[in-house]
């Protein structure tokens, strides 16, 4: 009887395996043809002189694209502006998201409505958001300058020209802080109330409870938001281009000349596909290095409740 069931079990196992791969085959095909193949092709292109039209005489140029990128003053300037934007945007987005999440985690009237209002900008299309902000910040007819003129007459600040980086930071915060708020709300609701109550019984005030109980238990969420924020900020592209003009071909102000904008110009305006992909791979290396630094530092400040002995990796 045992020997009779073994072929049947093997046949059933084979059918289950075949069904499994049949169901996951669309994802596998998408990963291979839309993920892995373009990745390998882009990496190979970075070692050639490909410009989009010279397929008949493409040649291998070795590391010349990478050495040229490292010595490119425009690329270094764009990378510096991107680092400055990242240093402003990421900490502010985390701090604001934590503060809003803490406030909206309290038992206040219309809490659900406030959560919806803060989250709403994240689902608005970026083109519509930028268009509204450009109207709001217009030098001659903008609502912000109209309010300032009530206090300081004959003052027309060129926000999009004189302060483009700070405008972009404010815009990205407005668009993205709601998403961080939702994630931090989930983290706050995962903290046991017994820990806060025990601290209050020991005489801790609200600030001490937040600093000594809530914030340490939020560090895994902060760690996640920090990694994702760095990756997203280093890849900023569409928003500064739309702020600069009505199309993606408009050149942003010098202060908003970010790394991916430089790559965009090299690839689509100058037709330097090999050089552009080399720039992208260098950015990938920068992102990996920064992520590894954050991961290595997490052992000193990220606290996991399931572990003992303080913050561990």
C-alpha cells in the first residue's frame, strides 16, 4: 500500500510544482525582460560609445566613460547639489512625519479627517501639484507674494528663481510627508501602551515618555524611512524639471541642477547613452555606499524590542 501511493504522491508533487511555476511565470518573464535584461544591457552600454544611432559601429571603450564622469565638473556640481537637497529633505521629512503622526495618534476630534487631509497630497499627480505650487508662488500674481505685500508693500519675491532649492524641499515635503505619517502611525500603534503607562507611573512627563519610550521603539521605522528617503532624494528628477517650465525639456535654475538632470541631458539631449549609463552606475555605487553606512551605524541607534542589551544590528 505504501509503495502504491509513492508514484501518486510524486505525481501530485509534480503537478503542484508545475502549477506554481505556471502562476509565477508572468512575474519571472517581467523580471527577466523588464528588469534583469535592461540592467545587464545598461551595464554593458556604459563601456561603449553608443549614442542611440551608431549600432553599426559601436565599439568598446573600457573605463573611459567612468573616468570622464569622475572628472566631469558638471557631474560633480550636480552631485553636490543633490547631496545638499538630500541633507535638507530627508531629516525634515522624518521629523515632520514623526511630529504629525504623534499628534494624530492622540484622541482628538476629527482625527480621521486630519489624517486624510495630510495624506491627500501624496495621491495627487505630481504635474497637478507642481502646477498649483507655481501659481501659488508666482512673482506677480501668486497668493504668497500677495500676502507678503500686505505687510511689505512693493515686494515681489522670485521664489522659483532666487530660492528654487528651498521651494523644491517644501514641495517634496508637502507631497511626501503624508506617506511617512502613515508609516509612523503604524509604528506608534505597535508600541504597547503598558510601557508608556509604566513610565508615567514612575513619574515621567510626556516629553520624557516620548524621548525614553516612544522614540527608541520608533527607531526601526526611522531607519526604514531614512534608507528610503536617501534613495528617493538622490534620484530627484521630474519635480525640478516641472518647476522650471511647462515641459521636461526646460532647464532648471543652476541651484536645482541635480545629478539625474545632468544624466537626463547627457542621454536625451546630447545622445551620449554610454556616458549617461556610466553616470547612473556611479550613482548606484553612491547609493549603495550610503546605505551600507546607514546599515552599519544602525547598531548604535536602532532598538529592536525583541532584543536585549540595547541597540543591535
